[in-house]
């Protein structure tokens, strides 16, 4: 069951008014967490990195060695599909380790963090520093309707501007919802990197010449400060190195095999990345805030922990199960996240949210129900997802 924010209802002459819950300050939460949770040991973090890289290499070698020898075409195709799915799960774990490094949670050594993050993310065609800078701002302004960098929801007025909304019979059909969800999962990551979609209108660091001036690949992009431009170039160099390696690999094993080895896991990785991020920040009971009522703690708590079983806890390093603590204290490594979460839950009470329902089932439910947010008339500056079923 998801736990919701408890409120005290006060009535006046015109309409009910809710008393906003009392949010603890960040230092109170920090003091409740054991000190060692903020001190990641290098050997332990490197152990997880070696484990993931070894599994990726072994699985790739096995696929390249044995799958082409399968005589039956159907069985061979099934083997490649299975390989792509499993390799995508393991590579998502590597992505998450790069994410840890970008936050400084991999170790206490910034240079080591950047080396690990740069090579692990570049290998997955992720522009490490570009993502690092914009992702840090997402953490700084989570839940902020203007400055958040990811999955800022539409308001009712913005939603009504959508072309397909005006054709209601199409908008409400399962077929349309399925097609849009598939595009969302397959291409949302690339669209975000290229056009900075889903970010708040106040998240840019300078005036933008337009949509094409907000790319994560452009050192002059409005997403970044001028001082960050050299690191954007370095990120692009990392991507070029990876594409060069893929080109050389295709010269040895052929481009079709290279696509099967690399492109399949690539799309799986970014499917999982989008699903995880979307479901952490999209839930009918998770609010968003106008600037006048936003604080860092409110935004960090406008997230929800979920459950994904063995895959989530073992291959995805618990990022699905313990995301609230990550937003409060992103420097806590994933292997201390559960301990830190348990330490602050007594303080948070009903402010802590968790939903243990089917992870993939909730992806469909939230995508079809969470269309736009509306202002809470009883809580100025707070917005909640509208119940589209009752519209």
C-alpha cells in the first residue's frame, strides 16, 4: 500500500483548507543516519563495478561464440532476443554505477568517480558530464514546476493544447496509449538528450535560441553554463570513442552481429532508465510545487520507492527500491540506501511514500492516468495529478 501525506482539515466560511504537513529540515534527517552511510569504501564499490563488467563481457563473449552456431533460425533468433534482454539488465546495472559516480556516491575521491562515470557511461553512449550537470540540477529542484530538469508534468492548459487530445476518441483508446507508451520507452531518452524535453521552462542556464539550442551534445547549449562547455566536449569525445570501437567491431563480426550485440541491450538499458525515472516521480499521490511553495526537502520527498524483486535489488543495485533517500542524500551509496531509509522513516512518518504494486503494471497505469496536474485549492502552491477518469 502507498502511504499518503496526512493532513488536518480546517474549515472556514467558504471552502475547506488543509494544513500542510510539517516537513523536517535536512539536518534533522542527516543526523538520524549512521555516519558510515556517507563514507563509501572504494574496494566495495569497485567490487560491484568489476562484477558488472565481468558479467557483461562474459555474456557478450558467450553470445558471439555460441549463438551463431545454432542451426535452427527460429532458435537462433530467440537466443539473440534473450541475450539482448539479459544483457540489457546487466548493462543497466553498469549505468547505475556510473550514476553513483556522477553523484560522488561511488567513492570519496572525485577523480576516481569521474573516471568510472566517464568510461561506464560513454560505453553506453551516455554523455557523462552533460548528463551529470543536468541531472544534478534535477536533484536540486525535484518537484519544482519551473526549474526541475526531468518529467515536469503538464498543466491542464498545456495538456489541452495537445493535438490528439482534441480527438478524444483517439486519445482514450488502448491502442493509442500503447503506441505512445512504446515510443516513450524506446525514444524518450534520446529525445531528452537532443531536445531537453520534459524539463521546466526555468531550468535553462541562459537564453535559448529554440528547441535545437538545448541539446546535451552541444557545448553552447542553453542547458549548460559557459564554464561547463569543455566538459561537454569531453563527453562528446567519449561518445565518438565508443562509436569508433563499434565501427571496428563491425569490421570484424559484421554490422548485423554488432547490432545484435550492442543495439539490443542499448535500447533495453534506456527503456529501464526511463521507466525507473518516470515511476519514481509519477504517481497519483505525489505532488508538484509552484516556486513559492517549493523547498528542497518537499521536492526530494515528492518521490516514491517501488519494488522490482530480484532484478531491482541485485542487478539494478536497489535504485528502484530506495530512491527517496537518494534524493535527500545523493552521496549515500546504493548499498547503504536501505539502512539510511530505515533510519529516517520514523521521522518522516506518512511523508515517506512506497508502492509495492507491480512495477511494470504501474508503468501502464500511471502512463494512462497521469496526464496533467491541477492546483490544489486548499493548499496554495501545491499541484496534484488530475483524475482523468472523472473528467
